[in-house]
């Protein structure tokens, strides 16, 4: 099964695709979509949509996982993140992918064992679990962590597994 993990933000969206076969997990693709500062929000959202559609078409994942909403002190940042997240979910839905969401604490707990883990600890576990020789970019590492979290969630009792959005 191929799982698409997405870590959204407007200027830098991480995308990670893994393949799960039994207890083995392997990296298929990891990219960070970066958009230069100063570009209109509409251009950023269009690029996220287009790039996700291309990746979905190229790698044919069967499911997608996104980071859940988290607390933001800055309202403008929260709205911007919500717009990027909405575009990512819509791109997956348009491709017929079920989309699951995981709170940041749950992703950290799934990979590191506790919800207060640092980004560095999560990235080290991504490297270890996927057998990578180098550290992926931060946003890509986060996206891969979300995908791995979803893969692990699929191995528990079906009644406890998350439901798609």
C-alpha cells in the first residue's frame, strides 16, 4: 500500500510517499514544495494543488494522511495554514483518495514514543525507520512521519483505526 503524507504550509509544503508491505516500510518519494516569498496567496495555493495532483498521478498512492489542526496564536497564520490544508485535502479528494488526519502529538508519539518529541527526534526516527542515508528536508521529514503514523494506525484493531475525513 502506498501512503501519501502531507505537511502543509503556504510557502513550504512537505510531501512524503511511502510504500508499506507487511512490516516493511520504504521511501518512494519525498519533496518539499517551496514558493518564494512575495507571491500572491492564490499562486501558492494553485501550485500546491498542481504539484499534489502531479505526485498523486505519478505515484498512485491509495490513501493520504495530513497533519491535524493545531493551536496557533496568530490568526493570520492559522487562516493561511487552513487554506493550504484545504487545498491539499481537496487535491486528494479529487483523486479519490481517502484522507486521514493525525494531531501533531499523535505523530510524535507514534514515531518517538512521546508527544513532546522535538522535530530533530522525529526526523531521526524517519531516517531510521526508512533506512535513509541522509536527512530529508524538514517539511518532507514531517510529511514522511505523518505517513508512517498512518501506516502504524492501520495495524491496530479496526475499531480503533481513524476514519477518513
